[in-house]
């Protein structure tokens, strides 16, 4: 099937990056296989993470099919684009269908992008991971690659106004070594190892980040353990629980 939508979207994104003069650092992208299925499992700190996670696969000339909320596919603007790029809708009321679609894509040789934390981390640390990424990799017999993103939260994250016109923002994308599902006895063990590797990559991205807050009020984008004013993991968990209680049923 010809790719009529994805390449123009990538070209538009690259143009935006040039206009904003974003300082992109991409490392480890050689780990993404040039052929065959693979799961990219990324941390989640921004509404724009799928754009930047996908950049980690461009060196290998791969297009990533991301799993995203079904509501995004219903939007009059984003919906046609998401369908045209053959991303995978996730309806939490029918999760088995989304899972099956992702496994089928992996078996057909696609790269599937997953955010195993499920929601944006307000603390900017790696939360507990859902096991879906490792389960689908085991079923399809493909590797899982941890991906760390940092700096994207400064453009647009939960609880903060969008700053999509911010210029010169450093963005870090680190792709870790592939994890072979056959090397783990069960999905739970592999998921715990994935969290360990992902946390190490995120910590490295944070500590090597080439920018610091210009003023105390700008420390919101740093995690608490690095002297920032972001919520601690415990505070973030309480905020997430409050969101779930207030969400319409």
C-alpha cells in the first residue's frame, strides 16, 4: 500500500523544526531494525511525543505506527491524518481489538510505537508500565526498544499552556538496545527490565540536557529529584487519581 500521507506529514514536521530551530539530539537510532517488526516503547512527557519518538526510526527508513486514543481518530482534523498514517486506534472498552491489530502489524513487519505508561507522567519520571508492549512483542516474536524523550514537555504537556512557537528548545531522543523477548521467562519480568532500562535512559537524557531553567518560575519542567518544581511521583499519582475520579463515565 503506497504511503500517501506519512511522508508529507514528516516533511511538514521537519519544516516546523527548522523554523523553530529546535536543537535535536538523536542517539542510538541505529538500533532500529531496517526490516521486520519491532516495538518502540517510549516514556511519555508531552502530547507531542509521538512526533519525536518517530524521528528515532527515520535513520533506518522506518515509519512507526503508533497506538493512540480512539478519540484522536474521530477528530475532524487529526482523524484523517491518523488513519492515513495507519496508526492504531486504542479503545479502552475494546482493548483486545487494539492489541490484536498491533500484533498483526508487528507480524507483518511494521514498527509499532507504544507509550507503556499509558498517560503523560506529570513527575517527568518513568511511571509503572503496562505490560502490553512486552506481551505483543512476545506474541509477535519481535524486539522491544526503549526510547527516552526529553525536552518535549517544554512545548506542550499536561497542566501547562501550549508553547508550540518556543524557539531553540533542545530535544533529546535516545534509542536503547533491543530487548529480545526470548531472553525473559514472562512478560512481567520483561516489563520490569524495560522500566529499568527506560528509567536509565531518561535519567541520562535529563542529566546531560544542555539547558537549564532561566528563572525559578521555569523550573516546572524539571523533575523534583533534580531540583525542579514538577510534582513528585507520589504527588503526580494523586493528581492522576483525581483526574480519573472526575472523568465522565
